[in-house]
């Protein structure tokens, strides 16, 4: 009887809100991002177990749990009313919800509920304290084909502060080189292995000294610009969900020294389409330490609580920024915006070469956009699977004849001149341009020219298959070391000569 009574007591205690709260805190400790932070959390939880008796105030315990798991969601809801036939709940009690998606980073919607004493509302949030800024500076990137140089311009003086092999820092990564708001620190990426979807984020002073690696990201680093907080103390960046999980994006935040790197948000609302289009900076911080992103398609501004990850939105009459160069009008279909790094297919391997679409799929992505505008809807995955071994390296003529059943043919060729762009654009056809550098076989990228006319690179607008942006011109790439080397376009297959048809008969 003693054993059965003891077991009953244990089971009854496990059903109490106190046990639920402690279990949630222990889960946090076991899934902490580093041994150091894990040890700190374990010591805090041990202190809670030692200091809190079953009769201690639950409000104090819940507040301690919040301190033991900083930036984790602890939401106090309205008091729950009693149900028919039951005694009303104590008006001093409230429901408390711990979002395990934020506590563990593993589950989407799981919650644990318990009961705690009423607590006063949290104090109003204060604005971030801004440090005194250093003199104004501007950071830029340029590659000579062999090395990529980081340049800092201050007081009209422009000088090189660091250089890296193009295999480590490709100029296509220039959007990830970001100066902190206090003008003191440069965030920049390094690709540690050639041909691998791996990335490291580093920081250094604007003088080029005090370099420090912040984080290693194996395959999930995504092509959105990292964002410094206004006080230069935190950095937000975007990852894609790892292979094998539902495709999507995740918002991550870390301290400026690389500490406390954690996932803040994973939500269907935070998706790749947010970053496609004409806005170069759809993600930003607020003065209160929260993050915001703009959904132009649904006219909403979303806010992510910088402490808890709680997501909310407000309707707003926001309009995407306009670009001065209009897109050509196709008589068949609009040109879709596609990215080789779309989470739906970025990890797909292309036949023969074995490289992923995200790593080497610029050509097949630009071709998919071109085919779609001609009335043959395609995604990089569709086209890669359809042409199989001709996808990487892409056999252009085969892709056109096979995917469109000989309705489209390839035109253009090697070399570059303005008329080579004007010819397809004047017919409502986008042009595919190969950007490279004669001094390096490593610099290579395909873009889709969708509008413009003139005699300078800034006169021609592009859809960039790398990140799905639509605000750039060819000058964006020529300014960092690329040069246009080839122009292709797809048009209707010409009819065969009559003599050839008779011979065929």
C-alpha cells in the first residue's frame, strides 16, 4: 500500500502546473545552444528546485523561469471562466502558455498549460540605447577576378582594409557585407569550402583588425541581407530549414560577438516571397529591439518580438518601391520571379554534376523564368527533372526543344553588345546574360535582363536568380568585378524551308 500511495502522489504532482513549468525549464536547459549556456540554465533551474517550495508563490516561480530562459515566450492570457457544473476558477489565477517551439526549437505549435497567480503587467519597454557613432564610413566590395577586396571610404579617403581569395569571398556575396550603425564594425561572410553550401559570418573593425568568427552555418544560410540592431549589439539573419524538414525560412538572432545565437522565428508568414521583389531591405529592427518585415502582397507589416519571438501584424497601405526601368510586356505571360535558393528546391541535386540548384542553378532558374514568360510554365525543379543529365551544365538548345516540344529555339551567342540586348527586348523577350571575369574561372553568374535600353550597364534592369530580387541593374554586378560575356534568348522556332520539308517527305 505504501508503494501504491507513493506512486499516486508522484503522478498527482506531475499533473500540477508547477511540474509542467519545471519540465519546460528543464527542456530549455537540455536544448541550449552551447555547453556554457546549458550549464548556466541548469544551475538556474537547480536553484529554482532548491529555493521554491510547493507552497511558494507561483508568480515568483514563473518570473524566475522567465529569467532562466531569456527570450523565451511566457504569455499570460486572460483569466479562464468556469464551465457549467463546475466551480469558477480563482479570479487570481491565470493561464500561462509556454511555447515549446521557442523553448526547444523543434516543434511548431506544441504548448504546455498551467496555472499561476496573477502578476502585474510588465514595465513599458524603453528604446534601445544608441552608442556614440564613429565618423561616417561606407563599405564596398570589388574583385579583380582572383581576390575580393573590402574597401572602406571615410572623409573622401577610400582604402582597402582586407582581401580574400574569390573562392572564400565571392563578390556575389557583397550584399552580406554590412557596416554596423555605429560605423565601427564590418560583418562579412566567408565560404570555407569551394563548391559547398557552407557559410561563416565574421566581424572586424573598420580598420581591418580584430577579426573574429561569429558563427558556422553548414548549409542553411539564406540569401537575405543580415541586419544590425540600431544599438549595434545584435545581428539578425535568415536561414532556410535544413534538408529533410518542411521547406521554409527561419529568423535567427545573435549578439554582436556571436554569443546567444538562436532561432527567434519560424512561421509560414516569414517566407521567401518577402525577400523577392524591389525592396532591398524588407527586414529591419525597430528602436525597441523588435524586428519587422513587410508583406507587400497582403499589405501587412509583421512585427517579431525581439525577446520572445511572438509574431503580430497590422494592416497597412504599403506599396513596394518602384524601379525606374519598366519590365517589358510579353504578349504571352508575365515574367515570374524565381530564385535558385527558393527553399522548395535549393537542396535539389542536378544530374551529372551533382551540384545543388541553390549552389549552381542560376542558369536553369533564369531559363525557367524565360520559358514561363513564353507560355511554358517552369520552375528550376521542373526543368531540372525534365531534362535530366542536360541540366548541369545546362545544354541550352536541348532544354528549349525538349521542354517546349520544339516550339522555342535558342538565339544569341558569345560576345556582348547593346544591340544583342535590344533585339530580344524589343520583341518582348527577356535576355539571359552570362556574367564572368576573364581573370577567373570561378566568377560566373547568369541573370535575366527584363527591360531597359541604352549604352550603359545601369540602363538595363535584371531579375536576379540568385536571390529573387528585381531592383538591380547590370551595373550591380559590373561594379563588383563581373563583366557580361554572352547573351542568349529564346524565341519561336523558325519554320523549316520548303525544300527541306519536301526532302523530309
